[in-house]
C-alpha cells in the first residue's frame, strides 16, 4: 500500500515532466541521498570507503559516461578504460604544472581533454556503423595506452613510468594524496558524482536525449525527421568521454592514488561495460545498481565462506568472481536485456497496482 | 628532411640492403598472420550462420589450449588429451547453444554480442578454476611436434625457421583446405553457408537450426584448439593470450565479417604489415611495441575508405 | 481537368486547391544499371491530396524517396516552393517542412509514444546543450510549449491513453498512427505517406482514411501518398499519378485515371 499513484494528478505539463512524477520515487531518492551524504560517512570503516563506497561511485560515473554513448546514442565503445586514462593523465599534468589549482576545477577540466580525444575517435562513426565502429574505439584503447607508456612528458619522466598523486589541499584540508582521509575523499567524489549525474539526467530527459535515442533506435528515420546524425553522434562522444574522463581523474586522484599505464587497459574498459550492461543500457540509475553489484560481489564472495567457516583460497574466489559475473551477464540478457534498472521498473509497475492487479 | 628520409627512405634502403633480415621478418609476420586468420575464420563461420559477433572466439583458443595442457598435467597421455579436449569443445558448443543461444534467438545483435562477452568471462573463470591460473607450457614435444630450427641460406645470409612454426603453418593450411571442402562439398557445409544468406532457405534443406549452430560452434572449437596448440608452442598458455585474440577483430573488419577468404587474407596482411611496421618504423622511430595498436589503427583507416571492409559487399540503405 | 486553372482549382466537395507547391521535372533515377524511374514529371498543389499508385515494382517508393530527398535524382529537377531544390542532406529537407511516414514502420522502438511524437518537433527546438543540462529557463519553457503542440496532435489522432507506453509494445495499426502523429507534430507543409494502409484490416483502414482526410481538412496540409489499395486511393485523393515499370502512364482525377486505357491495361486490368 506504500507505493500508490492514485490521487496524484498532474495539472500541468510542467508537473508531468518533473523528474519524479510519482511522490514515492522522490521519497526514495531522498532516502538514498540521505544515506549517501549523511549515514554512510559516519558508519563506514576505512575498509568500506576504500573497497566499497568510493569504487562504487567512481565506477558508476564511468558506466554513466559509457551509457550515454552506448545506451542512449547506440554507439558501442570498447575503449572506456583509455578515455578514463586521458582524464587521469590530464588531471595529473594540470596539477603538476599548476600546483595551486583547485582540485574540483582540475577534475572537471580534465574531462574536456578526454572529450576532445573522444570526438576525434568518434569522427569515423558516421561512416562506420555497429560492430565495425567497435574497431575505432579499440584503436583508441590500444593506441592511447601505448602513448601513456611511451610519452614521458605525461608521467613527468618518472623512473617507474607511473603517476603518483601528490598531496593536494583545498581550503586547508587535504583532499587527495597520502595525507587525505577517506571521508574527505568520499565527500569529494560524492559531490562530483552527484553534480554530473544531475546534469546527465537533464540532458537525457529532454531534446538531446530524444535526439540520441532516435539515433540509436533507427538512424535513417532519425535523419529524415531532421536530425543531423554526425552532430548527434559527436555530441554523444563528447559528452560521454567528458564524463568518462572525469571518472578517470577521480579513479586515480581520489581512489587509487597512483597509476601505471596498464591500469587503463582493456580489462578496465570491459569492467565498465559490464556495469553498464548489468545495470541496464539506456538507464541512469542502472549504472549505480550495476556498480554496486560488480564492486560488492568479490567482497561478498570473500566474506561469505568465512562466515560459514569454509576456507577458500583468494585465487579461487577471484576465479569464481569472474565466472559469476560472466553468468550474470548472460542471465540478465536472457531474463531482462535491459538490466537491473528495468527489473526495478517492472517491480515498480507491479507495486503500483498491488494487490489488485485489475 | 632528415626526418622525412627516416620515414620514407631509410626503411626501404634497409630492406634491400639486408634481404635476409627482411625475409626473416616476413616469415615471422606470416606465421602470426596465419594464426590471426585461423581465429578470424572461426569467427566468420559463427557470424555467417547465426549473425552472432562472437567475442568469445579468442578465449575459446585459450580455453582449448588450457584444457589440453591441464588434462595432460593430470596424467592423461598427450593424444588422449587432444581427444578429450575435442569432447570438451563439443560439450561447450552444445551447452552454449542450449543455455545461451536458444533463449536469446531473435534478440538484437548487440544483445547477442554482449552474451558472448558473458561467455568469455565465464570461460576465463571456469578455466582458471579447474586448471589453475598460472602460466602453462604447451605440450609441444609430447604431441610429436618438432622443436628444432632450420637454417635456410638466402642471398648472402640466412633465415632461421622454427620447425614448430612450419608445423603450425602446415596444420593451419590443412585445416583451411579441409574447412573449405567441408563447406563446399558436404550437405551440412552448404547448409551453413546458405544460412548466411537466407534462414528459411537453409532450413528447407532439412537440417535444424539448432544442429547447425552446435556444429558451427564445434567447428569453431576445433579451430580454436589447433590455433591454441600452435600459439601455445610459440608463447606460453595463459589468459594473457587473449590479447592476441582481440587481434582477430581488426582482421575481421579488414576482411569483412562474412567473407572466409577475407578472413584469411586479412589475417595474413595484418600479420605481415604489423611486423614490418614494428621492425622498420616502430622500433627505430617510435620506441617500439607498436604491435599493440597497429592492427586496429590500420583497420580503422581502411574502414574509413571502405566501411564494409575490403571484401564485404557494399551496403545500400533503404527505407 | 476542365475545372483546373493555373492558380488552382476547386474540388468536387468544394475545397479550394492552391498553386503548385512542388514540381517534379523529368525525373530519372538509376541504381547502377537499373532504371527505377524514367523521365517522370508531375506537380503537387497546395492543399491537395495527391496519390501515386502503381503495381509492385513500379517505382513508387523510389519516387517518394526522391520527393523526400532521401534519393537524389540522376537526372531532372525538383522544384519546391518556387525554386530548384539544391542538393541537400536528408535532415536539411526535413527542416524545409517535409515530413513523412514509412512503409515498414520506422518508429523509435525504445522510446514512449510521447517521446516519439516529440521527436517530430526537434526541428523547432533551439535551446542549447548547456541550457538543457541545467534544465533552466529556455530549455524548460521550450519543452512545455512543444509538449502542448504534441498533445494537440495526440488528441487529434486519439492516442491519449497510450502516450506513456513504449512503442515496441504497440500493435501494428497503432504504430502506424503514432508514426502519423510524429510526422504531424512537425507541422509539415508537405506530408508524405508511404503506403499508410499497408497491412491493415478494414476497420483500421477506415480509421486511417478518416485521419488523412481530417488532417488535410483541419490543418490544410498538402499530402502526397503512395498506396497499393486502389479503392482507398480513389476515395481519398484529388489527383492521382499512375506509374508502371518506372514510367508515368496516367495523371489526373480519380475519375480520369479510372477511364484511362493505359492504366486499365497495366493495372486495373489485372486488379482483383
């Protein structure tokens, strides 16, 4: 009886177009935001911040970026990892060249660099379609990681070839680097993720979202009703790579603390793709659900046997984890190709009419 | 000017000045090219018969090799391991058809593609769970593959050929010829080819779609095993090999997803060109290791001019 | 065509038809060696319902694709609103007030009916990416103004109850109607319908005919349609072009076409 739309009438189109036309949805969101902003930071242990909370947020944002391109605009990308790398290296260069730079500004600016690279590799998308386009993003993936390795300037010619996040202060508080506390880092990530997510919700629910979805669903028809396909696809590449780039900067600066080129290899691209698929292509919320699942699964697999007093080697757990993720992908594609987000939507539809379905 | 000469003149001068080295490079490129072709071939077969862009083809190579070595390590004689691995590959084909393909019939291409990514992950986890994640050595000698070197005198120098590479080339060649005979001369083979053009027509031959799919995936499995043995003999057997499997993608793009001859030629071309580029341009000018990306960039450039690949048919858009 | 003057004519039911809106001048279309359309000329006048009919493979769809600008003719010119139409990208033609439906429904299956119809108004929406990202001022106001227009079309075509349903779940007949709604939402000057009745049952055909007449009547939209179903075409249209094997074999009012010997031989003679 909690979930009811009865009695909630829309008297204007403005209200009908509101983000949460159903009151309970707004309540639920408030609850989640409350948990994320207030409850978790007080409850979470160091372990929880590092292995659950921060990674979930970072991966959600990366998957959200990929989802704009693949889920909304229908252009498959296998190069997300490398575009995260572009964001991370851009942020690193800005911070080392201008040490006084505000980290929020640096992180938000670094997205523009991956955006430019993304558009460059997106240019072929007008001529090359479908699976053939995957090759363009794969070319980006392998070529960029090779650049991270070979261009010394990118990692300031350090001996290890890796980039190391320095200590960064904002208003006298350490926000990144070895001195920063996990809570601060968490709030920093949460802030950026919240802002970017809101912007992406806005973009996808209006005109631009419809242009992207039309391009995805039937590009010829889209063109004949007046959509400039090149512009639509390049906008998707630009916006998507921007978000992915920002997530890459967060990935290194507020979570990993250091990065080698191979951190951004193709397995990272796939991890992000899995999150987007399992969460649901063409959904915003799905990215968060997918990230929670993918990040939490190995943690749970590690803890569960202990609870039952069984000992499993950590290598075995890792293999099991990969197997389960693979099975989950197939499972979701079979029972619900639109992922966790659609499952939630179905449950919601059922709840609205429960317990009298007719 | 000096810079331009380094790009456009010096490499060719070197090729002519040291022809034995040039031939050696060509040979190395040819060998890896043939293996790329094989992976791509398995891929084309599956695509033609079911419109599935089978991302798992590469991992099937590793899985087959891992099963073979793993079984042998458990004490099974080498050739019995080969037979058992074939059984495993058949079981895999059967399971994939039952568990993955059948429930997903009629779904959009992209969904099926992602399902094969799921298969890829599952196989990685499953293979490592059973046979362990550590790198293994291919049982080259146990299978009776010669491991010596041959010296071939050419011009004023010589090139050195590994006998296992020669074996690989011979095996790959035999496999391709056998496959072409199978596809062109047998009823089943013709049904598979017809499937690429018209589902209904193919079904009228009287072979069920399910049977064809199991068969095609099994054939892809056999190809995977041969590729796995050949590649495992050159490197080692571990899931790091999957990076080679990704190379099948540019090969396919170059050759066109549906063309068998395209897969073979595309594979050879990429094998040769990436070796040449690496040794004559990559190492002297770019700091090396260009083989990681060359194939993809090449395929991308070709696709820009021919979006359907070198051998694919031109697409006419209709509404 | 006695009652026809240079500036237009009056139909039997008393509607005033205006001047020439679009004129096809000696259009020829080739695909490689195949000639799909051979030297065809005709005009479309403001406010009329113009039909192009012909047996299978006559080149009707190709003709519609030339009108819509999806194909560029190999020879000949298309005059639109008093000037030769230059080479344009398909999306630019849509901005000139030409909207269309498709023979094999080309809706955006992953979107709701409302969103599909809203895409019809994309050419009218001008707010920038930044404004949309913030969902402030212009973007939001524009969304509402256009939503009102779209709701009028939705009311007009009686699809209010399915507006939030994903298109993929709709039956065929309704999809055709949604497609018409999307085209209408663009407020086109010229509406092209590609076999609007194909695959429909009798009741759905009647509904669709009524909608086509109403659109023409209420909005004064010029309509060009290609159709297989002779009976429906004769009842609907003001003038009919008949094609066979890529050539024009008849042009005139339904009455004239019906009595044209060439047409009878080529088409009606074999009609069931």
